């Protein structure tokens, strides 16, 4: 079983100004958290107002690893950084 965790990020103006830093911090999660099996960061090119700016897809081997990720210090630091920029998110988690 694979657990997928997908997050869409809507950036504030301040977030847009730091989009490459955000991308790097998200990509570094795979380096800092060894139990991440797969991680992908996508930057949106669609100009529609309803579109989100960044997508993050992370795969784990179990729901327990997803729970562990949610409280991981590296993950929390990135979440705090994103919140400091006024970023909003939507998320979906599912098994395949």
C-alpha cells in the first residue's frame, strides 16, 4: 500500500516573491526526512485566478509514516515558514 499526501499552496504576494526558496524548502524535505518514498514539487503555470501556485506530492509506505511526517521537526519548520508568508493550503490524503 502507498499513502499519497497532496498539498496545494496559494501564495500571498510575499510568498510569490519567495517562490524559489519555498520550492527548495519543500524539495529538501525528501533529504531531511528519510522515510519519504517519493516527493514532487510542481510550480503552476496556469494564470487562472482559481488556480493554486504550488503542488506538493509526497508518498509514504503507511498511514503511520504520514502521521510521523506531520509532527516531524523538519516538516513543522517548513509549515511555519509558509504560514509566516501568508500561504494558504488545501490537502488530500489517500491510499493506493
